[in-house]
């Protein structure tokens, strides 16, 4: 287990930011840490990055306890905070050399490693540009480049895609996929679930300092699905189709929406071939019949509203 927290609790005065958190992340995972503003994501990440002490409970990174063995943890992690400081009059290459020196990487090795991370983050062409002149997306890639210099095992990324345009988001996502393929364990926070869906191997949903869900993306969707919805279109009279379908057992509700029928099935029903049979028996032709995709955003809202146990 590369990250393990046991009853992790953090208070700021009276405010309980994290409440008895049990978080487990295995080596090689890409873990999406999702929660609305103020949920406690940054607090958790800063504790794992050894920058903040728990009030109660324990956080372990690669088996080392935060607060007691922080010096052993620091070389193993790469932390990208949710803000980027100002670095006036420093060009990209100098910036990376500066941080490499801080990690005791010297001489030829330093030049080699700086060249490698520039290449990996697609910033080689910007090596002589002033850091402050970079776009937000480039700065974010540079922040990631900086934490790769010492080849850490665990990357802690606090909302790396926030404030980026769609293209820059995709670039960051591709970079993170590449790092994951290279064997890095990644913890990435976001308040948007869909953004992480195709990147992450598992997710945790945090709300007011408590984990309301931990598991795979698929499991989150499955848990949030309160029953299947089937989308049906017919070239014949949709109102008559609606009446035929509404009379069937296992059908909870039928809505007519823009000429299409949205058929909600009871929770235990997964096979919907009976819908086609009933329509054909009623001499109604079928244009299209398909299961509605469960939108990840909907899944997230349902999971965080406590509708799903
Ligand atoms: N230094 C601090 N002093 C007092 N309260 C704090 C401090 N840092 C965070 N908090 C509070 O702790 C709670 C959790 O904050 P945190 O920044 O961890 O949430 P977050 O999930 O990262 O939110 P966001 O999505 O806005 O970044 C919030 O209510 C916040 O106001
Ligand atoms: Mg935060």
C-alpha cells in the first residue's frame, strides 16, 4: 500500500476538515480524489506531502508515517500544489536546474535529467523562455516536470487541470497517462468526476471531510444507477407506444421527450428485450432502442447526495 490513512482527522480550530478518513491507494494506481469545494482534498494532499500534521490518526506514505518519518517520505513523492508561485527573471531551463540542485542532482546527470523531463512534458522548445511568460497550461506542465526530476514513486497533484482550456486539459491528461504507463502511482484531485473517468483506475469521493465512496469508476456508476433507462424511438405514434410500454410490468415510468420515449425500468431489470417484443406485438415499429448511458456527472451527484448507500 503506497498511501494508507487510518482515522486521519484534521481540525482547523473548531472546523473538522477531515473526519476519521481511511484512504488506501495501491502501488501503480491512478487514484482520482473527487469532492466539492471545501471537502478536504487539499488538506489530505498537504498531509501526504508532509506539509501539514494530522490532528489525530495516522497517514502513511510508502509505509512511512507522516510527522515521524517525513524525511524518508519527501524523496519518494512529487507534490504539485494548486497554485504556481512567481519566478521572475528565470527561464524554464534555469528553473528546472534550480530544483534539480535542491534534490542534489549535479553535473552531467543534471543536464541529462532536465533534458529528459523537458522532453517528456513537451517543453523543450520553451527551455529559454521566461517562466512567467508561459501560458497556464505550460506552467502546469512545468510544475509536473519539476516534480519528476528526482524520479518519485508517488505524484500528488492538486487540481492540475483547473483553469485550463479544453486543449490544455487534454494535454495534461495525456501526460498523466504517460506517467502512469511509466509506473508512477498518481493521486489527482478534481471537483469534476467526468474529467478523471478515463484516466483513473480508482476513485474516492470526499464530502465534508468524509469518504462517501471508494472503488472503481465502473463501481461508482453501478452504485449510482438506480435502475436502467431505455431510450426508444418509433416512426409510429409515440403516444400510443407510451401507453403500451407504461402498461408493462417492470416499467416504472415512461416519458415522452422530443419524440423519443425514455423508459425507466425497475432496479432489478437489466434485460430489456421485452420492450421490443411489446412494441412489435402492438404493431409499432422500432427505429432505435438502446440503453441510456449513465452520465458520470449524474453518478457523482447521486453518490454525493447520499441517495446511494
Ligand atoms: N489553514 C486553514 N485554516 C482554517 N481553515 C482551513 C484552512 N485550510 C483549509 N481550511 C478549511 O478546511 C476545509 C477543507 O479545505 P480544503 O482546502 O482541504 O478543501 P478542498 O477540498 O481542497 O477544497 P477546494 O476544492 O476549494 O480546493 C474548508 O472548510 C476550508 O475552509
Ligand atoms: Mg483544494
